[in-house]
């Protein structure tokens, strides 16, 4: 039996990045073409660019239920995370407190490399970090977080939803506990702990209302919600002081210097607004397809195992399987030959040959971690595409 490759690309790697939505591209074009002004200029071109930038900020602030000034534009998710982590306790040469009073931060073992690498840099600059272990589905508990707090803890950084196994943390519950703890700390004259969440995978799928989430800092990137790449934002609660990591003309209230990416900000705002307009409808559809795919694979491939949780505490679009005995990378390449795009986990780890740190952290053996594949769906994924993917998987297993 021979199976023809799909004529159309079946893109199941939306956790790595999403395609640019046509309406988003359309909203950006004027600011790449005729409306090219610098928002800091005094003439009409500048004023137009400024108002487009500020309207975009307002649209994003509405989704987050926060003030406009609490939204800081950055060049993507990684940069926003760097600003959160390294801006909280600047090193001594920036007037910060290192050495004598070592700042302490708490995070988890399953964070994205953008967070883990910041934690390492934070430690190199004199801080100390605690990495919380998760359970076998990727969850941390409020009790674990509170137990790790020390008098010198300054930052808690826990991802909203995991990019590899789709685990959705109870950020609201952790946020409430941290806020309560801060009341006690204030009485003892201890510095307040700042709570950050990396919402890169959550933005566009889950509730971003910062009042419900009880977060001080939240970071996201447009490239994961059908917007352009290298555009993101940091939500920063009023009153939280951050030190910049990029210096220059003082744009973004001094937090992110450099001429603003107006077209990018406009695209991001359009994308976010679109995502939240049809959120429930899209999530319902994607979740049904996800569950269908998971059931089929578990029924038809007896040795396959699902990684991560099931039900509502899993991202609607995330699927991650271990197929013992087969290298994940081999499977991804075979799928590609059928015009199906999947992934072995996080896109950023393609440069490293180590098995996924997330799968290892939830207890998979090195071999099983290497034998895992992630399928991440989008709002335009169809049942026909999933059925073809199942067919291709079956076919591949007969030939390898
Ligand atoms: C994609 C992603 C990032 C990094 O965002 P970039 O825009 O690629 O810098 C950070 N955290 C998570 C969970 C992600 O999925």
C-alpha cells in the first residue's frame, strides 16, 4: 500500500509559531508602506504613527483588563521575559543590589528556555534561583511555591501554559497566595515578591484578565497567536519598578528604547483582538479535534503514551505522544515527507541534541523523551487533516 503525500501542507506545529492571519497582514500593510513615520516625530507622519501605536496598546490593554500604560511593547516573548527577569533586580553596575543581599527567585523545571536561560543569567549576576519540580503531568502546587519562599525572594516566575505538554497552571491561585504573602511581608518590612507568568502559549487561547490572574508581570508574543514574529509585550503592574535592559532614546517609558515597531504593534493588536473575539468557539472546536486525535492514537498505536494532562487543564491545541522505540526526529522527518509539519517538542531545542528537559522533568526516561512528538493544532485544522495524519502515522509505522 502506498500513501501519497498530502497536496496541501498540514501544519501541526502551531506551538512553534502560527501562520500570519490575512486580516492581521492587512492591518499592518499601511504602516509598512505609506504610514511609515516615527512615532516620536512632530509632523503628521509621526502623529499618525503615534496614534496607531497607542490605539494598539489600548486594544491589548482591553484584553488584559489593565491600564494602557501597563502594556510595554517588546521585540518578542524572549525579550519581554528578559526584561521581567533581569529588570527586577539590576546588577550593581546599574545601581542594583547584588553581593551583600543576594536576591532570590523561584521558577519551575519545565519553563521555556527563555526563562531558564534568564534564571541562569540572574544567578551568574549574583542572584540565587530555586527550580520547583513538577508532578508527572507538569503541575506545581501553591504549597510548593510558598515553601520555597525566603526572606530575600524577589521574583516568582511560573509559566501559564507549557509549550511542550500543554499543562495549564493555576496561575490565579498562586497569584492570590503570593498577594496574601506580600501583605504579611509588608508588616515585616520585607520587600514584596513580584509574580511573573510567561503567557506565550496561553495568549490567544486562555483568559488573560490580569485581575483574575493576580500577576504583576505577564509576557506574551504575537508569533503564537497568528500575529507577526519578533513582536511581543510585557504587562507591568503600575508601581512595579523595572530597570531597562535596552538603553537608548527612552521609548516605552524608558523600558524599551529604540524606534517602535509600529506595524508589528498594530498586527499584534489586531491578532489579539481577533483571537479573543471567537475564543470560545475556536477553543471548543480545537479541543474536540485534539481529543479525537488523542483517542485514535491511543486506540490504534498500543504502545503510544500521551504526555501531559487531559481535559480542561491542557491547552486546547496541544498533543504530545511518546512512541517507544522510534526516534521523535525520525518520525518528524517521515511526517514531513507526507507534507505534515510536527515537532519533537520545543522549536528552540533543535540546536541541542539533548532530550527535552520538560519530558525528563516529568519523569520520562531519556529514551522515551527522545521518542516523543508534539502535534499542535490551530483554529483552521480540520478533521480531514487529522484523519490523513493518522493514516500517515500508520503508514510510517509499517515502513520503519
Ligand atoms: C515561544 C515562546 C517563548 C518565546 O517567544 P519568542 O517570541 O519566540 O521570543 C517563550 N515562552 C514560551 C512558553 C513560548 O512558547
